[in-house]
């Protein structure tokens, strides 16, 4: 096995030398502002609000209270210290320098005046500018329009992704339009681009009775529906979107005023001074040119530092890589692929499609396919609960797997407890973990860390320390892509490195995933074309159409438990890659997440030290191997830890200092939160105050050792001042083992029959289909036919529920105890009705199964009564959902759910105190399931206050006519006529009030399951909270009258 470099690296460093961080400690903000205008310039890009606050302070310090001054000083401390010690690029606070591998190591930064700024508009704002321009009538007529590249045919509809703005963020939803000859033609022809006039002519050629005005109005509807996308939509893989837009507008005379404004912005972007006035002018131009709200983060700026020398010796780098190669044994405990959702997809695919090769967009469709991910109803638009975050749909358990790596961690920790010092890994210990040659590590990867030595000569002579942060993949470009738009030299290096990876697999296409997620995320996704081929999905590609692989061209199969993508047009296997550090795991569309997850398949893509279950220990040692710091020392402090350090009445700073001395925490540490690190000088009250505030806010503070030195270091400027830095080295990984790509519940004893197999008195059917298809079938076919079948005596009882595990489906149960043959009649009628849905793929299968009664849940005494209640509830819900249409129907749905539960509790005869007890228990359980009271208490209460008057009205029978729900309430009343006598019998037979309440809770749950299309448990969370609050208010009113 070997890790080899690709001839270049990226050096990242802060704006100022390390020692300058002290300047913020003297409290002289006036001097700081006067001496470092470039800092103010950087602040104006990153936080205009903080800059304005500083300017107010400098103009009149006396107007600031001590508390307000301290707040300002702490905020400035964070930005200033970042500008001196943190190397992660962020605006002007840190920058990049491209270096090469040579004979000797030499790192020297040129004066800041020689640095270059790459300035561009925030992508959210730039996108809104593009949409503003394309809506101009004269421009719209001239532009070429393209088919939304997420479109595919499903049954009698075209399905595609469109976005809405929810809570000021872009959210994608899957939507559909009915098939028609006009839409078919436009979708097909617009794949290659059509003008407005060409589309009008296309429609007229199909039907000459349609006027040009009608055709144009139809096309505009398709544009508004996002089925058609303008050519000026921002490109994800583009070196300069603004220049491309200016070039296009140059040929449109009506767009000249807009083009002139954009060119003004271009000229200002190209200026390299650090003058705040220029930034103000940019804001003024934007405000004047476009009738859009100008965001506070208007500009995105990357800093590219020039170096007098930036080389690393090949001998030094190869020495580091040799040691890292040996450390690859630490990856032995890592799971290949690293994603349980991909494993779940493989399992579902094999169950559904076996060895078939199927179009990818149909497979990932949550309605007609198997979907992707754990939340298969994530594309359901449920506006009533969209603002309730939650941490998951249900509780999950963390499984800790004990491996040789975990055993090594434990041994090193025990050694640390005995000795108190840093710990060292030996070569023999690494060999015991396993042979790194057998690891399927990503061929293209990167090394990320920092190199420490007194001088470059010392480093070249082997006297150095390399602080390893990680070795990662599956691409060398993961952390480089976002900087390539601003540095053509870097882009060329990256393209060559990726080409080397692709050359090892000539029969495979490596394709860049191009997607435009939530708009501001595009700021880190914009990059020039880095690979020959791209997969565009709701994102505009920058490569020629011949090199684009649309999702509609991709076929998917599973071979030897590995997902295989193939391009139909190119007849080659396709390996997706994302040359970006975008966190695609959060809130992403299934297609995008699937493609990004797939790049890690069958690979080990990451190396770093992981303490595992020991990570939360109060202190952990530095871990070293030869010249490498594998893991820095760290300390975890909780709020509770600080309390015993002294009397609570003592000064918090004194208590902390005593604790720090006891724990041996050094003066300078890094406060770590996720991937953010802030230097804290714990001898300074301001730094201690920041830490204590952080611990108070989050209950935990994670500190890491700060390895950089102010006086000695590798990276210096022309005045020999030392800078912090991070080194990013693209790598090629080769191995002797080359990765070859392949073209039960406890049962109760009772006399009650538990199971009913197919052919018995209970017929149990499962209709596998997506959530929306299920709603259409229930609200349409079944709502219409079930009452007719009941009148014809074709069943004695019936009930349904919705289910989502392992795949979404409807569960239907019909009882024919006296005439079992009627079940065959019903089955035939249902089969006949579903045939068109099955042929189109909207219904995947109709399955007969064994009905097993949930006797433990409903008890033997109440099982039969519960089934009769299910019958009455199912009839009521079918009638109600048949009344609901569109967005207005969704608004009525949750209100009728409240009323339906309220009337159900009437049927069960619960008193107000009993209702309060039951709802409090249910609400508590769901709050715990969705993330806890700390996360949900405020949003749930805010939501109740927002809807309180409507809740009171819809629970008041006197308002039924005014609320237009009398017809729905009548259906609930018909349910009550059946349920009330059953509930009396059930209460008498249960024997225990607690069992009775538990059964009622199950009936409430089943009612909610039947009524809502998806996300039923989140609706239960909210509506149980609402009912509890309502009953508490009713109890308060009763108490007030006594």
C-alpha cells in the first residue's frame, strides 16, 4: 500500500500572524480600528451589523453600558482571534495559497497588498436577480428555456421537483402535472432548449384552434410551475456566473440597463483595495438596480494569498505519507460505505426488483418505487407541521461495536490514567489491528493537518511534528472544489489529479453531481467544471450537453450487494462524485442524497482517531505515532464540573481558575464546537467569560490543545512573523488489494382466535403504493365503493389503516363470517379497479396476508369491540377525506382531527381530569420521541397561541355551521352512535382504568393514522399538545366558577 502526492498542495492561513491575537486583549478598540483597517474591511464583509455597532462605540463610548461594551468586546474578540489563529477560509479572515512539491521546503507569505480577493454575489441573491431578469417580458421572449432536469413519467403524470420558500428557505417538493400531448411535446423538445416563440408554434402545430395568446399563457404557466428553466439560471459548475449572464444579456437590447449595472458590479469586484467605501457602493448599486431585498450577507469573498515561496520537499512529504500509510490500520474498524440507508436501499431493492435493472428516477420515487432514506415521506408537504423541527421520526438506539480499535483506545486511556502524560502508538500495535493493504480506501483522497517545526530546514531534516486532522475521500477535491472558481491555477491542478483517478478505471465514468440545494448552500458548491462528465439534478451543468448524464438516463441494479449505476446512452457504469464539502445528509432530496451516498459505497473514506465511548471523558491525552500527532489532548467541562471547585458565592473567574489548575488545562486552548475552533487565552478574563457563557448555554465545553507557537513556526511573512496554518495535500492511494468495480411479541393465551390466514373469514389486503396514491385511492375509489358494498351486504365489518414499513401501503381488512365467499367477490372488484394503477406503476403490488389481531394491545376483553370501533372510524374517515381538497383541505384536516379526537373522548366517556391525564401522557411521550422539551417546548406553545382561537372555535359545536364542518361532524356523530355503547361495555370489561386509557390512546393513534396522509406521528405530537392545552384551560374555567 502507498499514499503518493499529486505534485501540489493548498496552504491555508489566517489574515494576521499568531502573536497579533494579543492586540484585542488591551481593550483599546480605538487603536485596533485605526491600526488595522483591513480588519474593518473583513468585518464589513462578514458582519455589517457588528461593524456598525463598533462604529457607534468608537463615535460615543460613553453611550455604551458596561454590559453592552463587554458584549461588543467579546464579539470582536471572536472575529479578531479568528483572523490571527484560525486557518479555515472565511471571507477575508483567512486565505489560500497553492504550493508545489520540490526539493526543499520554503514557506514565506508575500505582503498582504499582493493578495487577491475573489468577490461575488451571494448565490441566493444572485439567483433572485436572475429570476427578476427572466420575468422581464422582453427578456423572457428572447431566452431559451429548458426542461426541468428532474422530470420523469410516472403513470399518467409527469413528476418533478419544484421548490417553495418555507421559513425563508428553499424547500424542494416532488410534484406532478397531468400528461397531455402539449406537455409531452414541450418536455421532449425543450430538453435541447426552446424559445417562447418556438413553444408557441409547437402548440399551434398540434392544435390550430389555440391562439398564440392562449399558447403563450400556457407556456408561462409551465414556467411558473418550474417545469421549464431559463438558460440564465445560475450554473453550479461555472467559473464566473456573472460574466456568463452579462455575455447573454449583451445580445438583448431591452436588458441593456440591467447589463450595465451588472458590469458596474464586475468592475467593483475586480478592484483589489481594502476600502469599505467600495463595499458600500456595491450595496447601493444593488439597491438601485433591483427591486429585491438586499441580504445582510450580500457578498461572498475568498482571499488568495501570494507567497514569495511555497514548496514542500518531496523527501519530507513522502516521510509523512509513509507514517500516515502505516496509520491506515486504524481504519480496520470502520464500516465500508459508512451508511445504513444505502444498506437498507439494497435490501429493499432486492426484495422488490431482485436482479432487474430499473430506471433510477422510478426506483427513488417514494410513490411508485422504494424511495431512499429513513424518512420516506420527507417529500410530503404537510404545512401544518413544517415549522416543528424534531430530531427524528422515532427513537433510535446507538449500538456500540467493540473492535480492536476500540480496545486500543481503552488501553491507551488506561495508560494515560496511570501516567498522566501523552500516549504513543507503536508499530506492533498497528500490526495487531490488521493489514492496511486489505483496506478498500478511496483511490483519490486528501491529507489534512498542520506541520510544526522551528524552521523549514529542521523539517527537511526530520525534526518536525505533523498534527493529523484527517485523511479523507472519496475525492481529493472534496475540500478544494469551492476555491477553484477563484484560482485557475488551483483548478488546473485539481483537474489533473481527478483525471489521474479516472485513468485507473477506463471502463467507468466518474461523473460530478450537480445540484442546487437551499440557495445559500450554493455559495460553497459553486465550482468550475472539474470532470468531463456531470449528472445535473435541479442544477445547471457547465459542461456540454454531450457530457451531461441526466438522471433519466441512469439505470440502477444491485450486483453482489453493490449498487450499480449505468448510463443507457453511454452504456458504461457511472460512479458519482461530489467535489464539495456540502453537508448533503441534511434535508436533501432523495435523488441527490442517494447519488452522494453512493460515492462512498464499498470504500473506507476516512481516517482519524476516534475515542468512541471515551470521547466525553473529562480529559484525554495527546496520541502520537512517530512524528505524527494522531489526536490532540482535550478536556470536556460541564456546568456541574465547575460547581464543586469552590463556594458558589465566589467569583466565577476564580472558581474556574481553581478548576483549571486542578485539571492541568494549559493557558492557551481551543474551544471546539463541531468544526469550529476558537483560541482562548485562559489567563485573560474575556476569554474565560466566553468559555463560561458557552458552558452555561450548552452545558458542555470541549477544549483542545493549541499546538502552534508564536515565535517558532514553518509559515512566516516578509517580517518573519509566524502564522498558523493548515495543509491540504491531494493524494493517490494504491494498494496490493486494488478495488475492482463490478460491471417476536409475547402472546397471550386466550380463547379468542388470533390469526386469520387468506381464505378465512377475515380478508387482509395490502395495497403497496405511495402516500399520495394511497390518499387518492382512499378518498376516491374506496370512499365511493365501501358504502355501496356495505349496502349490498358484501361484508360485515371493514377497516383500514396506512402503513409505511418497510414500504408505504394501505392495509384493508374485510370480515365475512357468515358468507366467506363474499371476500372473493370483493377481491375481484378491488383487483379490477387497481389494474390500471398496477400497469402504470402507481400501485406496486396487491398482496393477501394473514391478519393477526393485536390482542396484547387491545386486550382479549376489548378486541372485538375495538374491531367494531375500527369499522365505524374507518367509514367516518373515508367520508371526511373525500371532502378534503387542495390546500384548504389540508387546513381543515388538522382541525377535523382535533374535533374527531375530542368527540372520540366523548364516546369513551372520559371526564376532563381523565382527558388531561391521558393527553399529558401522550404529549410527553411524543415530545421525548421528537427531541425533548428543550427543543420543542417553545415552538409548540407558540403554535398553540397562534391557532388558539381556531381551536376553541372548532371544538365548539355552536360554530359548526360558521366553520362549514357540519357535514364532517355528522360523520363523526354516526361513528359515535356505534362507539358509545361499545365503549360502555369495554370500560366494564377492562377492569383497570389504566388499561382502559391505554386502549383509548391506541384508538386515538389509529384515528390519526387513518386521517393524515403522512407524518402522522408529528401530527400527533402537535395535536396532543393542543388538546392538552385546551383541556387545561377548560379545567381552569371549571375551577374559576367554583
